[in-house]
């Protein structure tokens, strides 16, 4: 029975009969001539798969299924009069080629049992990694993808040494035997480890490009591409950056795409990587860039605090913000109330109001500590708030964060998460 909704399905006889008897409105279109081979081949593949399953269900073995496939090939030969299709008949022994290597000086990696290493998941059929317990861990599969590749491209927002070290031996082995490694990454959020980039830089046949412009570009893509001269290229596209948690224990989703069943997707991934690689946005990283990268990462962690422009402009309140500031001043100076609450809608600039109020408080209390405790429930809010206070006070060194991996040297002006606050004595 047909359900209401959208379709993209070849109309076979059964479907045509059902459409003829329904009183529902249907929308159809001719099979596109340019796409006909692909569309019909996909349909035939599904039909053949069902047919082969039927042979198996009725007691037929693999040889019986091979015979059926070869009869289909014979039909194609008869229809096209192209004898070359005969070469595509399945050999009678019904086997798959899994590897090919020279008897001496093989470039393929072997394990401790002298068996050829290969990924656990298929290199001819796309699949999904969800971090489930029954699936191989992302990094264990990447290790096997790496050592069986001839060329590797990686596109990741950030690279942590904790994640890189999981696959570093394999990357070293591939590049030392002549494999090319290209990496595109950024200084976004200051999350990348300089040590990781430096370790990669020292590998042979390795090129790295970095984007330092995190205000204009937000690279969130995570892609690992493994090119093979055999044609069985694979790519992992998803949520895993190069960090230990993302590679081993995080709830990360990654799709493994294979050129064998999704060639257009692989081609698009490759083309997009090339466009990034050739963009002026990403700059070659070499030994002379180490200090620049370190500065960029530090600046990102502390909200671009080395950007002088942010601290030369006066931040003035809107009229409704000034009204709130005046009321606060009156509560303190006229009524003597030193504990006050401001309630305002999202987007009205409560952080700016608090920063301007604190600026006035410091001006009214010269020579005093004027300590500040700013509490919020998310790290991103704390990051943005610290930036706002620094901009209002025109002080790039004001305040410190106490959340996640951030540990303050002083608690005089502290931006802390509610979770961290509750966990401290």
C-alpha cells in the first residue's frame, strides 16, 4: 500500500498498477536521460539482490548465485554485442580479491602474525560509526585505514596531542614509505596543541595548512580521507576532531563513505578539500610559524586579547541600559541598598550593563580591590562575558576563567561556571 508523501522511485509494473487504481493525486516525471543509466542500474541492483536472496532461500549455494549473475552478464553481451562484457563474468571459483603484494619489499602493513592489516569495516560499502559498544573504536579503525593508504588528507577544526598520539605511529610509517599527508586545521577556540602540529610538521612528505582567521571562518568540518591506488578510497565524515575523547570514548557520529558505492560523494569531498587547500584563508605551516601559531591559540583562548582595536573604542549604553544603570546608582547612593537584582529580556545587553556598572563601581572606589564574581552555566557565556568586560574596561588582562580546563592564577576577578562553583570548597 502506498503512503502519502514524497518518493523517488522507478515505476515498475506493480507500482504502475497501484497508481492506476488509486484516487490520490500523484506526481511523476520521466527518468532523466542523462541519469538513466545510474537510476536504472540502482533499481536493477536491488532487483538482482532480491533474486539472489531468493536463490539462497530455496537452497541454492554461492555457485548457483554466480551462475545467475553470469546469465545476466550474458544477456547484456547479447543486447550490446560487446564481447568485452564477457570479461566481467564472475570467475567460477566465486572469490573476492582482498589484497595484492609483491613477494619482496611489500608496501602493505602486516601485523604480528604476518597477516595483512585491513579495516574491520568494508572498504567497498559505506557505513556509520555511532560510538556504540559493538562497533570498533574510531581510532582503531583509522589506524588500519592509515597503514593501508597511499595518500591521506585530513580536515579538522583542531588537533590535540592526546588524539594525535593514538595514530602517530601509523602516520609515521605511511609517510616514511612515501605516502603523502596533507592536513588543514585552524586556531579556532585555541583548542589545537602546538606540540601536535610540531610533531606532524616533522613527518616526511607532510604538508600542513592553518587558518588563523577565526572571526571570518568557522571550520567545523571533520573529514579523514584515505586514497588507495587500488581505487578503494574511503573517507570518514562526521563529528570527531583529533582528540582522545572524540576518537575513543565520545558520543561521536561519523559516516564512512567508500568510493566503491558512493563515488560522487567521494569526488565532492575531494574537490571541497582542494578548494580549502588552495584558499588564501589557509596558510602553509613551517618551523617559522610556531610562534605565530602559539600566539594565535593563546589569543583565541583569551578572546583575542592582543587585538588592540577592541580596547580603543568607548562602549556606551543604550538609553534603556542607562536608565537601569541610573536606577542601580540611586538604589545604592540614595536608599543604601547594596544588593540589587536586574531582570531583562534575552538580547538586551545584561552583560554590558553589568560591565558598565562595575566600571563605575571601580571609579567610585579607587585604591580598593573591587573584586568581581561572575557566574554562568556555560563556558561559551563566560568566554563572551569576559570579552565584554575587557572591552568595556579597555583592559586586555582583566579577569580569569574557572571552567573546564581553565584554572585561574588569581580569583580577584573571576568568571566561573555554576558547576565549578558548586564543586569547590
